[in-house]
C-alpha cells in the first residue's frame, strides 16, 4: 500500500504540480478534472468519485469486521454472526445520535488532536496486554 500511495502522489505532482497537490483537498478529483484526451474523454471526475466511494466502502467494511472479530474474541464466542448483526444495526443509529451532519463529524474528528494519537497508540498495547492476561489465565 505504501508503494501504491507513493506512485499516486508522484502522478498527482506530475499532473497538478506541487502547489496545487499540496493545497487540494482531494487531489484525485483535481487530476481527473484536468484530463482532456482529444476532447472525447473529459469529465472523468465520476470515475474518481467511484474509486473513492469503493475504497471507502472496503475500508469501512474491513474495520467493522475487524472490530466484530475482536469483540467476538473478547467475549469468548465462536461465531461472530450475532455480534455483526447487533453492531451492524446499532452503528447507524449511534452515528446519527453522535453527529448531526458531515461537517460536525469532521469537526469532532479533528478536535481530538494529540489525545487521539495517544489513544490509537495505546489501544494496541492495551489489546496486547489483554491477550497476555487471557493466555496466562487460560494456562
């Protein structure tokens, strides 16, 4: 994935230039809008939006499935089906309760700052500690 991100950044800088790539919020869309091949292939932004949508869907699905597997493991269950169903139903309602709209979600996501970094750095260590304690307890 690092290699693909590196290649994508090189293409964005080659197409848009370094200033526009740095200042653009979504450089993929900017690059797609600047493509004009023989005035036949224009307005390729729908392809960029589709790529972003599919990538976001897979990222969200993998994170959700990983969360369900971890929660299944923590509860010592063998089948994650019911946990996926319960959290799959509860997650949209919880997100509606927490965030009013997309701007509110982005604002609340940015307000964490250093504390979010500490949480995401310490959370894997906490899970590792739980694994060690469970292994020691099962012996």
